[in-house]
């Protein structure tokens, strides 16, 4: 692991038994609160996408907004929030997706992307992969061309990467 990744990992707090017994929650708030650490994190997340022609960064609600907006700035791209239901005024395009116990929905303005616009999808954590997969479908429905996806943390034991098409790169800064 690189020195930069070690510095970033040192700013992520492990919280055992949250939100329920047996779960180790990875708290990113100390990383966000550390200006230098957050800047190093954004630089490291942006590095694989430099020169890839990213025109828009789509951030998944809600922590994907934080990292996505900062990455959009770094990559000189626009930012598009992919929201939970009823957060955006109509008209919107929506994607429903299954959760372990139920379902959810992602929405974006119907004109959020130009046809053929090159897009990077961003979130804080890849867990089971449902939200990231739904974001990918929504980007397609909006007419975007997905260049790849990036997350700060991948929880490998939850096998979320298995829901991702290997033809499109998925970069995880840290894996647990």
C-alpha cells in the first residue's frame, strides 16, 4: 500500500458493532475533517481518470456528493447529483433497484447529461453494489457514456464488485 493510501486509511475510523452487532462501520468523517487528508484522497481518486476525457462526474446520494463534487472540480468536469426519490423537481428520469430487504430509487434531471457525455460515477463505499449498479443504469438512460467508477472504500466481503461489468473500470482507493 502506498504511503498516501496509508495516510488516508489512518483517517478512517473503524466503529465496531455499528449500526448493529457484528458490523464494523467505516467512518469517513475524520477524513473529511482533515483538509490535507481529504485533498490527498481526492488527488488519489482523480489520478486514474486524468486524461480520460471525463466531462461529468455523477455522485450518488449522499456521500458520493462530497467526493463527486470535489473530483469534478479536480477533473475540470461538471457535477451531476444522482438523488433519492422526491428530492428533484420534475421532469426526472428514475431507476428502481432492489435492496436486501426492499427497494429504492435513484433520480436525475432528465437533461442532466448531454448525449454521449463521458461520465465518471462516484460514491464513498462499495458494499453490495446495488446503488452503484443503479447509478450505471441511470447514466445509460440519461445518454451518458460511462468511463468508469470510483469509490473510497470497497467492502470486499460483501462482493459488490460482482455486480459490476468488468468492461468498465471500477477503482477502489481502499479495500477492507
